C-alpha cells in the first residue's frame, strides 16, 4: 500500500523541521506524527467492523501456577510398560486367572487416577 503524495510530503517537511529544531522537540514531533497517522487511518478503520473477541476456552488441566500437573499420560505409559513384565510373570506362575487379575488391577488403577477428586 502506498502513501498518498501529500502525506509523504507532509512527513518529509516534518522530518526537516525536526532536524532544524533539534532533540529538544522530539516529543512534540512524535505526537504530531502519531496524530497525523491516526487521522489518516481512522476513516479506513471505520469501514471494517472490529473482529469479535475469541471465546476463552476452559483449560482442562490445572494451571502451572498452582504447581499441579495432570500426569494421566505418564501413568498410562508406565502402566503399559509395567503390564509387559507383570503379564509374563503372572502367566508363568498363575496362568490365565493371574493374568486377568494383573490386567484388571492396572485398569482399576488408571480409572481411579482419572476420576480422583481434584483440588481447585
């Protein structure tokens, strides 16, 4: 997008005046340039409606500020890793009933952790 010629000329003139006035008038120069830019952009901005703010989503996990974390994924991975040797040991020593017992206990542990009461 190009700046119209009169605005460009005005900005050049303002820059030249700023150089002549020196650093003592920097604040006044900045204010005048910002005002000029706002005047130029205001009609353009009024043509477009403001975007609606995005709705905030509730975080399912406790925040990190409270120091709590959701360890469900870690528990699931560790349960799978523990299930391998426990399954082998239970099948060798107790057969199918022992395997079913071990796997049921792992599932109950995961369900209990998932639905535990949480502090808010």
